[in-house]
C-alpha cells in the first residue's frame, strides 16, 4: 500500500474552531476524490512552532480589546508587531514549509495582491447570491489565478468565515449619530474611510503602525468592526456594511508537485468546502441572533434611513479608488455581476 502524503494545514486566525471546521471539511472532500493519497495535519501556529521548532514569529499574538474582541492570551502590545508576522507566514507557505492555510482577504490584499482587497469594499454585494456569483465564478477564479502568477501563493476558493460585518460596542448604539461619537476600531482602510464619513474617530486594526489599543480599550464608548462570531461583548449594531471573507491558499511550490488530476481534486475539494463553509456562516449568524437574548446580547438593526445614509457615505471610498489601490475595472465587474435580474 502506498504511504499517504502528509499535508500540513496551518490555522492562522481565531476563533480557531471556525478554521479547524473548514480544514476538516476539506480533508473529507479530498478523501472522497483521492482516497488513501493524502493525510491532512491541522496545526495552529502554536502547534506548528512547538512541533517543528521554527518560524517562531508565529507566536506573536495580536492584541485583544477587553469587552469587544479578545485576542489570544499574551497578545502583542501594539498591532504593528502582530502585523509583521504575515509576510513571514506567506513566505513560508510559498516555500512549502506547510502546504495549506486559510487567510482573510484583507491580509492577502495588503501583503500579496492588492486586488483581493476589492472584496472588502463596503456595500459591494447586494446579497449572498451576488457573493456566490462573484467568488465562485469567473471573477473569483481570475483573482486566484492572478495571485498565482504574481506571487508564490495560489488561491483555491473563497469562504465567509464570519459573514457580514457588524459593529460591536461596549454600550448600546441605536443609530448613526451615536456611532459617530465612538472610537471605532476598523479592519481596513476602506472601512476607516467609510466610518470617518459619518464622523466616527477610527483606528486601523490591520494597517496602522501607530495604533494604541489602550486608547480604545479604556474608552467606555469604544466600538469595533467585527462579526458575530468574533465579538465577545453584549451590544451589536447590525450594519452589515461589508463581508468578512477568507481564501483557502496553497503555495505554488507544493502545487507544482501535484499531478494534474490531483490539482483538479484539490480545486474541487476547495470549492465544495468553501460553499459549505459559507452556508455554515449563514446558519451561524441565524443561530447567534436566535440565542442572543438568552445570552444577554442586544442586537440593534440599523434603520433603512441610517443604512441609506451609511451607504451614501461609502461614496468617498469608491470616489478615491484608483488603479494603484485596486483595479477599478474589477470593482465595476463585481458591481455589474449584482445587477442581473436574479438579484
């Protein structure tokens, strides 16, 4: 009997159970198509360092904000230290130090290929069907192929890993006026521009080099751009202004070592897993809302009027886009994909 080839899947983000669930689903899908050929070992960054005694940068943990979104214990004091590990992580994936991972779109856009950041734009998608058409269709495939051409990394599929973004806060936020009075921790430059447009004082989580989390953590009116499953507090302002997406990634070095039939199996397994994971994210959100009251969580839905105002504020994000940031033709193609009659 031929020995199974061991494949290492690195869990690079939290909450870990979401990403472990996806890795396990991929493993099951791959086994259906290539039975007995591969064994997938699922490792957190800490597991990886402890087992292989290398890439100790993986132990740099992002800081959390108490009462909003907790990071791992012993998180770094400042964000720039945590952000510095991602180039190491991508380089290791490209070199074949491990074979698979799953990473937020924003990190891919920041550190690898800028056009991935288009998916993070506010109010880009009309609904889940629009997302599926884009990410599982020609546009998503083109992004993955272009990533492989321009970097040592290949995208295999797109997942949600949290679904729509919302605002989590320490105190109840009932409307945009109250949101504008907060100190808001955001995940991207696009979100920072969006919420600055309605008057909020924003701090950039992934891209800032001078972020002092203490300024946010100690403020009783602080808030964070997050998703239901990453938020640890009790007050949610349901804005659903953008989608938190990730991509299943592999390195070109590993990819080239596979046969053509194996490559096809990996692509199909990734697409099937991504579709399943996005369905899970929708179900997770519905369950979160169903259980919210019993868990002491209060969710305030944004009104139609405030949503229209927030969407109007997003115009500054699109008006300031240029091809050095994101291919504007790509953005228009994504928008056009949502203008079909079925949406």
